[in-house]
C-alpha cells in the first residue's frame, strides 16, 4: 500500500513523495526545487529510489539535478516525448507502459496538450497528473491543440470517483468564480465552495471534479448551452478560451 505526501514548493506548486511504508523508500514526483524536497524527505526519514517527471516545465524538474547529487544515481523516469527536454531522464515511457513501486503498478497515460510530451502516472486510486487538470480547471494549452487536450483530460473520466488526483498547482480557489460563472446553479459547486474554503485542496477527488470541473463535463447539456456548441472537443476549446479571458 503506497502512501502519498504533498510537499508545497515554490510559489504554489506541489511535489509529491510516494512512500512505501514497509521499507520507508519513496519516489519523488515533480521536484520543481530541491531544498524543500530534501528537508521533507529528511523529516520523514525516507530513502528515495526514483524520480518521476510528468513534463518538462522547470517548476516540475528543476530539483532533479540537486536531488541526484544528494541521493546518487536514481532512475529518473519520464516521457519518451521529453527525451530532449529533460536531460536527467534515464527511462522514457509511452502510453500503456508500466512502472512499479511499493508492490503496486502504475500505468502510463500520454496526455498531450499542456506540453506535447506530458504523461500521467496512474496507480490504483492515485493519479499523478502534473498540469493536466487543476481544481475546477485544466492546464493551459501551450504546445498541443485544444482537440488533443480535450482527449487527454477526458482520459480521466474512466477512473473511479474515489480516485485521488495529485496535481502540480494549488489553484483551486482562484477558479471558483469562473466555475460559478459558467454554471451558476450547480448544487455540487455550491456545496464544494462551502466546504473547501482554504488550501490545501490537493489531492483532488476525481468524482467531485467530474461534477464541478467543466472541462470534464463537455458532454453535459448545461455546459454545452453556455458555450453554444455541442461537439465536445469544440465545447472544450470554447471553455478554455473563455477561461483564458475571464477576469
Ligand atoms: Zn507545466
């Protein structure tokens, strides 16, 4: 049974430590810096055995180098698509590949859009999703197309509602106004807003995201009506553009 620790780093990022409590080993997910991560590892008396990177952005990988200095030549596991962009990578993963830790197996999802090489690590009950989604939102579409990002985000829909989603940023409360603007009388949003009043809001609960994150609701008639579109990938694109411009 793995256990996950959220480590707040930088301005509003999270790095995660996946611990195997049997032998106190851990995997470091998306170390955007090293000092805070090393002290979190020391505090818990853990022994790192690998680094996972979801994508090449600096706020997810800048700690790699110093962590390798501190802990020796750990495997650094990331996307085959990031081979040129994350110099420390030692393993290059594709859709459907598997990685093992703590007696559990994570399946790799390719989720292009925010970046082209973005991947997610899907352990049973725990998804490490980087900047794929945020609370009420999704990552900005920097490198891929809206269509790609729509398909990437939609890959989350098949997992059970009680899945926890570990994401790169504590942005949830910033996105409330937009979520309410798009679907003002959504009872699930009203209830969520009343309960979720301060950070940390991560990990996200996938079931709640499915009901309150409009980017996961592109086939919902209410969301479609807001955008004036019916084809789900177009609904997604219209929502993303609207949110980019929302003040
Ligand atoms: Zn990013």
